[in-house]
C-alpha cells in the first residue's frame, strides 16, 4: 500500500501480509488484522532498502532474520505462501520457515536453490514443505533464481495437492497433504537446516488460506 505499512486492509483469508517497510529499525508490521508483526534479529538486521514494491529488507547471508511469534492465524488448513526475492547467490536459502523440529515435522517452509531436505545446494530448485510425507520440489534450471533479478516465488496446498509457481507460472503439481499446527515461531530469511540466512532481498511476503 504505497510506502506505508497499512493495517487491517486484507480480508480474513490473509493470515499475514508483510510489505517489509520498517516500522522501526527493529520491527516490521503485518498489514492484516491479525497483528502478526515481525521482529528483526537486531536493529537493521536485516536492513531496509529499496524493493520491488516500495521498500524491502536486505539480508546479509550471515545471521539476519525476521521472526513472527507463533499464532493460530499462521496455521491455515489450506496454505499459500508468496514472496518476492532478489539474490545473486547459489546456495540453499529459506524464504519462510515454520516447521516443528521432531517427527512428523508439522508446519511449512519455502526454500530456494534447494529441493528441501538437508542443507544441500541445488541450483535453480524451489522446495516446499507442508508437514506431509515429503518435500515437493521443482527444478527451474541453473541460475534461474540467482540472476540478481526480482522473482515471485509462490507455493500453495489445498489439503490434497501442492503447487509451485515461479513468476506466476505453474511449474509443478504434486499430491500432498498438509499439517501446519505447531508451536514454532515463523522466520523469514532463515534456513532451518544449515542455520544460515538469505544473502539478498525479500519483499512482499504473504501467507493466506
């Protein structure tokens, strides 16, 4: 909504919408009525910068992240995650992560340059976890994500099928269940398996039912 972090302008299907403009140097607001506001690791970690839409957050690839406290609103029975990302790095990096750490690992995650499991770098892959039986992934081709251009990464699950989109184009559909309920905080830019953060920019993160 321009360059301002508006509030309560999205309908009830939207569980979190982060335009990623600073509210303070340590926080960024959720634009839905759920108040799932984000807290940075520390002031300017990540740091605000120009984005694809107004402002974005720049992650240093070392230890930056944005954390959103666990809330039932972040555990929809049907799930769509979308985010704009810009990076020149070829390594496994996570855009959004909210996975419980023990079997059967309920929750969700959206990763790039990785098929999902482990910390392995797989150039040009997108991976999507929904707490089901396995990761869903798709290969876009080497360098397709890490070309230092803005790309829209979107993944959906309707309870029966997971789909992954790249720049608005459907790339794969796989039968997969969903289990999102857990007590884990959500993090943006943090990779759950190798403990590193994105080296690049994230903008316009959305989670909805």
